[in-house]
C-alpha cells in the first residue's frame, strides 16, 4: 500500500512537470556507481526520415514487464525534455551494487503524454496478411546495467533491424499519437483519399475504386473538393505515375467525373507503407479537412526507401506510420482509417487506432466520432464513406452557380463551369420557427462555385424556403425545363420540385426542405447577348442656292466652293470628305459631326444661310456642325448654302445719316483670302487683296440693300 501511495504522488508531480513544459537538457553523464538509460521520444515527422522531439512524455523503469509501478518512484521515472530525451539515472550499478547487471523494462506510464496526445501501449505485429496477429505490449528491456555506461534507445536497445527474428524491432524513437482533430461541422469538405494499391488487394481492386467513387458521389452537389493519393511500398505506388494532391471541386457531376477519372486506371503494386503514404499527404501544399485512408493490410515497409522486409509487420513499420500521421493531424486534418477485409480485422485495429484515434466505429454509432473502421468488404466501407460524407449536411441546401458559355442559346448549358468568387445568394423562409434565416452568402474562389444554407428546423417536419440570386451586370439567367433552378435530394437522388419567383434583377426559386434532408440546386447564367455590331456609312450631299437659283454641287458658278468635314469613325477628329462619297467604318449607333469649309471668290457675294436641310431624304432644319446619330446602315445628309450677290453700286439715301468710314481691316499674313466662320464652324473665305477697300465695298452693298427696302416700304404706304 505504501509503495502504491508513493508512486501515485510521484506520478502527480510528473504530470505537473509535463503540463508546465520540459526545458531542454543534455543527457546526464553517469556518476560514480551510476548508469544512465535514455530514451528518445518522437512526435511529428519533419522529413522523409526525420522525426521531431516530443516533450512531456513520462516513462518508467519496471522490474518486470507486468509490474504496476516503476522500480523506484524517483530514479525509476523520467519526463522527456524539449530535445525529446527521457533519461533515467540508475544508482548502485557498480560491482556488487543492488542494480548491477540488472535488466529493467521501459514502459510508458498511464496517461504519460502531454495534453493533446494519447498513448499506444499495445501494437499489432505479425504477418502482413493479417494472419497470426500478436498484440505486442510496447515495452523494451534494457541491457544488463553497469556503472559508467549510458544506454541509448537509438543505439543500445530498443532499436533493431532484425526483421526476420524480432517482430518488436523498433526504430529507437518512442511513439505517441496526436489527438485526432474533429471533422468540421459543415456541409462541404476538402478531403484527401489515400488508396492502398498493395498486391494483397488483388481482385478487390475494382471494389476499392467503387468505394472511392461512392464517397465522391456522396459529396457531389456540395461545396466539396477532393484529392487522391496512392501507396504500396512507396507513394505514389510503384504502379502509378503520380499522386494528385491538388483539390478538385466535385460540386457538380462533371467535376466528380473528372476526379474519378484520375484513379480509374490505377493498377496494383506491392508492399504496404503507411509511413510514406501519410508523409506524402502531410508534405502536400493543400491543407485538408479530412484524410481518409482505405487499406486492406498492415504496414510492412517504412520510409521513402521502403525499409522493412515487406512481409511482416514490426513495431518500426507502425511507429513510422504514427509519426507521419502525427504530421497530418498537426495541420488540423482529421485522419480516418478504414481497414477493409481479413487483413485488418481483429488486433489489426490496434494499428489503425495508432494512426488515427482511439475511437472505433460500432454499427449504428456516430460516424463523425469514429476514428477508425474495420469492415468486411469494400461495399460496406463505401456505404460508410457515403454516410460519413453527408453526416454534416442535414437540413442543408447547397446552391451551385454555373456559368454557361456565351455561344450557347436557349436552355443549352453545354460547357458550363463553376462560377468564380462574387456571386451572392440569399435565403428566406415563410415557415414560423425556422432559425438561421434570412441569410446572404457569396461564392468564394475555392472553385466549387457554391454556397450552403443550413436553416435550423428543430422538430419541424419541413421548411418553405425561397432562394434568390443577385443578378450581375452583363449576365442573364438560363432556365432548365423552364425553371430558375434544378434541385436534387442528395440522400435519395430524386429531383426536388421548385417554383419560380423573384424579379429580373433578383431571380428566385422556392422549394420545400424536408427535415434532415440534404438538397443541392444548380443555377445557370450566361453572358448577356451583346448587340450585333453592324457597319454604317455616312454620305453628305451639297446644294447651292445663289440669288434664288438652285445648283447641285459641281454645277454652281465658278468661285463658289466648299468641302465637307466629318468626325469619326472611332472618335477621330474632323477630316475632309468628298461630296457624295460615303465614309465607311462607322457602326450603327455611332455619332458623327457634319460641317464644312466654304469659299466665295466674288466680294459682292455673301452667305445668308448655311444649314443641314435633308436627312435620309426627309427635310430637316439643323445648324451646320450638328452631330448626327447613325441609326441605319446608310445615312445621307444634305447641306444647303444660300448666297446673295450685289454687283451694282448703291445710291446714297437722303433719309439716312452718313455712315462713318469703316476702319481698315488688317491683311492676313502672306496675302490670300480672309476666312469668315459660318454657323457651326464653317469658314467663309474672302479675298485679302485691297484689304480695307473690300471691307468698305461690303458695307456699301449692305447700305444699298437697306435703301431698297426703305423705298419699297414707302411705295407700299
């Protein structure tokens, strides 16, 4: 009784030390009459053949393997430090000492792990076939102790490569397992499938692939993504060219089919290496919510160079698998081990437990709480995978947004792809008592193009939901069978009736969600059809009206000239354009400004009007310089210039006071013509010769016109 009490006190102290953390310390040298036994403790794999230390592991030295308490509550216990060294300093090992020549057993104390870890006190050893299984206690006997010596687990005991004669051959690094992270409580997961292609799978290979297909199909229609790895004595398996660690969206049947094609042609190799399979997963760039290992046998190889004998399972094969599994779980991935068939029945569950977690699945139990499964065949495991995939999809509606290529028409959705980030959906309910709604969700860049609504139904038998889409500019809804969405019950595979609602800017659909059901709906959009780009041209005709006489362009008297100018196409500035010649390059809907440059050589002639007088054969009255809309393929405009000429000298008018002489106008540089700008920017060009004289003549001509009008008014009176 006293011994048990002392041991309990010592264990309590050790537990406190482990909780507080262990400081790094060198392995102590043996003192006089002492021997040192040191064990290396390991946690996560850090490289293909490297394992990081695990501090806080509590081990004991036992006089016999079956003893309940360590040989001594003081020097018979150790706690590993930050370097992963757990060292015992054993006294009285000199000649004649009480412990001289003594062989002690190293075993882990109950609960002797830091928080977040669990122990594996027993592992399965034996033939790789699963026959003649042995549940081997994880304990090791030291050499006969002699003072002045240090006995290391990595050199002097525990470690062994005698695979033929020693099933408990170890790598010399003490194993413990990380706790298994929980499966995320949401519908839609990122999962890595790890498939065993060892030769022992044999004729069951098609059924293994079918089980993987079943899991994939269960996740189809949810915001899930899958990766796939293979292994035999290596990973990828020696019969396979590559693993596929990248995540493939399976939110649509097309995406699921693409993923299943990745492993459809895989063939069998040889050997079983859990270590390198799981290290391939841990070393991959993506981070997975879950890692599902499908295997038919125990490991018979380890490390990336396939060490081990390939036919029997030893501690070392399992230890290394544990270290790699720890690296997977360190990333937050839940590791689920599915052992299928006789090769992993019975005591083989000890090894499945060691790489996953302590909870075995029991028929009818909680799938999400189970760490490992032992099933009789791949058909059963396929059903379990199906049920596991949908375990968090109760009361859910997944909406998958797909974009249809622009070249399609009507309800043709050929070539549709998952939408990128930025598509927003909202869900509301008219059923009293439903929680979690209303809610809006937006697609992310995960490649699935989907969102999930999970209303809280409580005990309600169903809920009436309306799901609407915020329509994006430049896109239009594509219906299927006249409906805004296509929905299916993922549990039964049966279609779900929907009714259309909403508006053009916010199209919607309504459905009834049964309690505990998982429903997936697909909504299609395509880029809105852009207006057809049709060519257009513009032609400008010219008419002169000189002293009342009408002259088409080219038939007017000499000295009356004008050149059209048009803007465009494509926003170009105004440039000259021949009369009666179409300017091409416009598109229907473009706009063009119409103006001209005009010249009168006779100083007795003046413009009285210049306007656009006809458009496409119809009379108009538009100022020169107007901008025309080219609404048809061929637009014709007509500019009319009205000119009056007065070539007789006017008589003085006694009724008007003399006009002051106009100031002479400056001559333009270099002679030539003076330009006068008409309405809309047209220019009237006058001869520059004579300068002020010409300006005076123009004023006299104007005064003569006023005199005639005055005389006519007097005659009328």
